[in-house]
């Protein structure tokens, strides 16, 4: 089961890397558009990254489900963690929506919004980390 846990952690790291960098692309896109720069490369990068992150998240979820089936429900901390995981999936879906808006050149938010949006992922990940390591309940 330790190999499954290792794989789960690895794919979660890859998923989070994508989710942490994707909003930075939105910031660069908005600022590049405002400066009159060519932003087509950023759109391509965002499309590829949102797809990559989705695959990593899916694989992380498969290994996480495998762990859940192997260990069972071992405490309320796991239920709380799963709530935050659902919120993280919602965050990813919103990143996908923003990527679609990039493709259509319909972004309505400014770079400050996307900078805050980028940092807000930490408010989802930190509680997950605390719940997994500390298991407070």
C-alpha cells in the first residue's frame, strides 16, 4: 500500500504544480494584452497545462480512491479532506473555464484578480495538508 500512497502523493504534486502555475498564465495574458503583446503562446500553454493538470488530478484521484478502499474510512479528518478535495476540483473547473475564456479572448478580469485567484489555491491545499498530516479528529 506504500507504493500506492507514493503514487498518490506524486500525482497530487503534479496536479498542484499545474494548478499553481495556470493562474500565472492568466496574469501574463491579461498584462500582455494590455501592453499590446502577442498572447497566442500563452493561450496554447494554458490549454496544454489545464489538460495536463486534469490528467494528473484524475490519476491522483484513482490512487486516492485505491487508498480509501484499502484503508477504509479511518476518521472524520478524511471526510473533511474530501470536502476540500471537492473544492479543489471546483477550483480546477474554474481554471478550465478561464482557459476557455482565454481561447475566445473573453477574459473580463484584471491581473490583480488573477493574482489573488492564484494565491487562493493555498487556502484549499493547506487545510488538506494539515488534515492528512495532523489528523486532528
